[in-house]
C-alpha cells in the first residue's frame, strides 16, 4: 500500500459541530421565532453563493432575515450564529497530535462561508493544526464538486493514492474515492483512529497496515 502523506479533513461534523447546517439553522429559527418555510426558501437560493464566498454574511442575512423589520438586531443574530460552533475535542486532539508528528501534510477540505470559516479557524486554533485550508469560500468550489478535490491535489502536488480524505457525509466521499484518494467516513473518534491505523496513519512510529 502506498504511504499516505497528506490528510484532508472536513471541519463541520468531524472536527467541530456544523457552522450553519440544518440543525444549527433550525435552532436559530426557534430561538428567533422565524418562519421556517420562508427562511428555507430564501436560504436554498443563496447558500451556494454564500458558501462559495460570492456574497458576504451581511448580504446573506439581509436577504434571508432582515429583508423586513425584526424585533432583534443583526448583531444579536450574528452572535447567536457564531455561538453554535462547538469543538469535538477528541478529534481535534488527535488531529493536533498527527500534525505534531510531522509526518503528514494537514489540510482542511470543507464547505463554509467566509466569516464563519475565519471565526472557527481563529477560535479553535486550527492554524496550529493545518497548514492549508481548502475551503469553499476561498476557492469558489463546493463539495461534492469534482473541482474542489482536483484543486486540493493540484495545490499540494500529491497523488490521490498518497491522500486520505475524512468526512462525515458519504456523498462528499464519493468523488474523492473515484479519483483514487483513500476515504474515511467519520462516525466517532475511536472508529476514525482505527480506520486511519489500517491505512498506516498514526501518531506513533509503529503503524498497522492492511494488505
């Protein structure tokens, strides 16, 4: 088996909770007593541009929430959005240890709007773990589009067989797998660690490989 030298990580659902996923959006709808159907119609029309970095957070909120007068402020809503991010400490600690081993190129590969992405990178010290951030808001492509995986390979100049991509959603793993990358669907920290060890990826110098 070729030696893996690059690890690509999804952020929301793997390292952290989702930034502005279905669960987080529904919590906000309840918190601020917003109409679910109206919001979701507007969100679906804007989410691609939002996550590709084509529109900023203020414009997204203007079109989805503040197109009419509200009883709460834009600042209060933004603060609540940001507060929904939580760390998955076990996975973050494991990723940090892999980074410190110096054996792997560590990169994110995620869909996220610019403001939330930068907030999460800063708040959870992701720059201490990752040397590269292939985020949809920076590169203009989103998973599961083939272009974002090709770009990650081009930027790092890695062969697909040298790479492993970790995500919690099967659809996001399909294209990477078809390109020849190793893929792991994240379910829990123990399973992730075990699946990586089967590929020869571990913090220690001794690794377990399958044939």
